C-alpha cells in the first residue's frame, strides 16, 4: 500500500468516527479511539484527591456517595478524617450507625454501634457539634434495644 492510500483509509476512518459521534454522542467516539467509554466527570486518582484541601475531599466523597461509589467515598472520608476534618469523621460514623441504618448509604453489610461511637467521638473531639447529637441518638437507640 502506498502512503496516499494509507492516508485515505485513515481519513475515512476518522470521518466515520466523527459521523458516529454526531449521531451517538462523544462516548462512542472515545470508545473507538481509546477502547473505553469516557465518564461524564473526569475520574480523579486517590493520589490527586489526597492532595486536595479536606473540605474538597469531603465534597468529593459526597459526590461519590451520590454516584453509589460507597467504598471509594469511605476511603476519601477516612483520608480527610485522618487530616482532622470533623465532618468526614461524622459521615463515617453515620455509615456505621444502627440508629441511622437505611437512611444513610453505607458500604457495610451491617451496622456497628461501636465503630459509630468511635467515629462520633473523634468528630466531637475535632469540633463537630452534630456528632455529639448523633452520639446521643445512638445511645437512645441502644437503650431502646
């Protein structure tokens, strides 16, 4: 095959991919180009997320929860809580809390009041007043059992 013929074939493929993209959207074109479907939002690596300010890590975790990516959200929340972000510690406690079970999305298969209490205590220590309220709610739930 000569160079002109190769260039012509390549041009036809690119035009075809563009036409498919115009009809079916850019995900098809990206799949044709890169062998995978692109996501609507750019995926961030954990390494990148870990460098964000803790408030942005918390927001990223909330986005992951909304998207159903509960395990990833938990990892991000744990990273923010290790950097003393109180709301992240509270959010982890809620994932374990049997008093909130079914209301709050959780990656766990069953609640764990001991872990919930531990995370609420950390969040309270870090200054989240809501964690103290949730701890009281958990205590009331435990007394009612």
